[in-house]
C-alpha cells in the first residue's frame, strides 16, 4: 500500500531534521507518535507544546528569530483558524518564515465534526501578504515541495489531504501543468491538488482542457492567460471559459482568475465546498457527494455549464 501524504511528510520531516541542524519541528499534540524517534534524536529541535496552537506559532517565530527553519504541524482548523492572529502578527508582520503543514484538509475526518473541518483555510491564509500556499495532489509532491520550501526563508502553507491522485506530477516550478488538451475545447478546467483525478474522470468525454495546480499562491496567472488566449484564437471568444475546481471553499481563487483575465471577456464557474454545513457528518466521501465534488457531481456541473447559453 502506498504511503499517504501524512506518512510521506512525517518521513521527509524526520529526514530533514537529521540532514540539517537548522531545521526544527514544533507540534501541538498532533502527530507526536510519528516523531518519537526524531524527538529522542533531536530533543532541542523537536518540540511538542501540547494543545496550545497559538503557543506553537509563537515558539516557531522564536525559532525563526534564532535562524532556524521551523516546521509547524497540526490539524488545519487549529493551525490556521485558531492561531490565525499569531500567524498574522508573529510570523508575517515580523517578516519571519515558517513552514506550516496541516492535516485534515476540508473534512478528511468528517466524523470529527465541525471543529475538525477547515474548508476556509486557504481563503483565510490568502489574506496574508507573501504567504505561499501549496495544495499537493500526491505524496511524492509533498516531499518535493517540503524539500524545496525548507531551503527558503518565506512563510509557507502546505495542505495535506487523505485523498490523492493516482499519478505523481512533481514539478520543479510552481506553474500550472497542462494535463490535457482537446482540439475545439470549449473551456479550461483548473483542477487544484487532489481534485485532478475526479476532474479528469468527469471531463473524459467533454470538450475541456485541463490544467493542474499544486501551488495556488502565488496564482499562476500567466499560464492561465496564455491557455485562454490560445483557446480563444482556435475556437473563438465563446471558449473563454474557466471552470475552477478547488478542494476547499468555493470561489477561493475566483478573484485571482478575474485578475488574470481582466481584459478578456470570459465566463467563470467556481466549484468547491459551498458555505453550507451538513450536520450529519458521515464520511469525507459523503460530503463530496453532497457538495457535488465527486466525479458524478462534477460531470453534471460541467455539462450544465457547457450547455448554458452564452450572452
């Protein structure tokens, strides 16, 4: 059985701790068992502050001030939402760098209830200037991104998910990847992270080009703009349409698309987790079906969008 994103991260982080004296890891009682050996080997650089996420960010900022490259790791709602003010002030306002790595995604542990759901994490962190945000779609991409970002001094967010694509698409850049091109395509889909496989399944028989995004901040406006421009040149202005499929809050990157295509007439359909709460929590798959984020739901929304009249 292939390792999950979380397993790949744990192994990669432990390896980085062994390779560099500058790397530190701060935990908030989540994932501690995965780092027992690392805690014993690097007691001054692997710290568990307990269920004190705001303290975790403060400790990380202190480590950054002492020239460490801290990795801060816990569940998404606790890392991003509970400790947002500390990220804003202690990390970003002070011009410090840290690698924030979350688990749980939007609702990976759906049965944990609303306290463990965080579909708004990327939208919230997008308000912070300079925050780089990665949404990997495969465990291989997690390790590659982590190794790249540990060598920088910037604030970074890496969003891990229990869901992954079947194929790794490791890239040396943060540009969107062209995954599929169709002659006469009538729209372009931007699939973010683990949404790529359901998007490809949903679009199998539809006239759609597909771009794959692992890094969503900064948003790769140039690749999207070039793609839409070439599609329009081939198929006409009615093909200037974008379907944005994100595994978190619906419309999170809609403004980025609008800015990229500001001087081009275009249509946009934003697909993601809507601002609706299902209080019978079930499983992550139940939520995907309820929100229309599985392949069947996506296919229906794609077809409805393509068949709608263009004015």
